[in-house]
C-alpha cells in the first residue's frame, strides 16, 4: 500500500483475525470477547473501528508486557486513518503499519520463554491446611510418617481451563512450619522456607527460588494418573524427608493436586535410633495467580485480560 492510502476492510479484518488468535476464544487464546468486529468488505473502516481495534490490541500486549505500548496512539473520532499515517494529533502513530508492527509483536509473544509480568495478575488463596504436631503428632512410624493435603480445582469447562493457563494463570504452593522445638522440626521449617513459592503453569512446575527439583510438567502435559511435578528434600541427617507435589487431570475441566509431607527419617544410630515427632504447626497453602489486567486511556479504565478462578474441593487435609 502507498503512503496516504486508506485502510481497506480486508486489511482491517486481517489484523483483527491475528489479534483474536491471541486475545480471543481460541485454542491458544486468552479467552476474551473482542470489542472490535469484522468490517463488511463493502464498508469503510471508520475511526471508531480503529479505536476498538486499538483497545483489543493494547489489551493483549499490555497483558504480555505490563505497560501500554507507546508505538501506537489512540484513534480519535474524526481521525482519517491511512496506511502510514493519519490526521493529527499523533498521526504518525496511528497508521495501519503501526498497528501491524505491534500486532506482529503480540502474536509472536511466547509466554513459556518470556513469562508474563506479575502486574497482570492477582493472587488469592484457594485452600489452606494446617496441623499442630503438639496435639496431633506426626513424623514417626508410630504416628503418621506421611501427611497429605489433596484438592481438586474445577473450571467451568475445558475452554475455561485452557484460557486460564494460556494467559499465564498459575497454581502456587507454599509450606511452613512454626514453633517447632526439635532439630527435626527445625530442618522441616528450613526446608519449607528455602523452597519458597512453587509455581505450576501451562508448561512446567518450578520453585521461584530455584530450590528443589521441578519438572517440565504443567497443565498441558498432565495425564489421568498422578505425576510428580516437584520435590524438595531435607538436609543432613534428615535428607530422607521430603515435600512433594503431584498432579493429575481427572477430567478435561479439572486438575487434582496431592501435596505430601513425608517424614521418612527414623534416626541415624545403628543401635538405638531415635525417631522424634515433628512438633510445631505445619501449614500447606495453595494460591491461584489469576489473569487480571487492566489499563487506562484518556482517563478511562479498561479491562485487558480477566479470567475467572476455578472452584476448589478439598479431598484430604494435613
């Protein structure tokens, strides 16, 4: 197209199709309903059409980067949008080529490699389970050497699950032990502190503190049977103890997690081993990192990407 040429309906629709692939309700999309609509081939592309397309494009890109991209400008009513430029103000940032360039960046974004910014999400607790080892002993072969926290998250349908993880949604896990008095309890407390936050996303499961052993198992690679997605072991004489997360997909719209606190240590003495209880209060927490981004243009606030959180059902507590 030549400088000064007006955008055609087919040009506009082509850009919108590519934006919809990312932002919209597609197999790899973020599950949003676009503000813009296709323009009939026989119709003119208006500044209002471009304004809505701008909002869709910025919605997808802001969710990916955390900021409103400044390489395109907000079309105003009465602007004449051309291939390279448009009527002022900021005409050089409203040409259709500017939209195409930003659309290409948006379409080539790889969430697995680049990651999404924390500002595009909100955190909420979905299940917490605690056990007081002083009143409900665990950690020896005579009591409960293993305790588990098991729960299922359920989405509205398979598409909802896909949109949640496509747009960077995560299930996050933390553990803690407080008020322990024995050396074994101290090691458990240190283990859980050092592992930090464990993040389960579409592609993998990792410790955000780079501690323990994660996996390349995420929501897209689950099976109907449990797979170990993360493990963290104790230290020194307590290296037999471990915290473990397993995950499986019992249906197309649900994911089940099993968190295990396994105290396999039975003492180190070859003649009179001492296997002490774990005292203090141990806690397992799961959170959802919900896609929930927004932006402001000309003093008006717009949702960018918002995906509702799944429901949670607890099967077992610590």
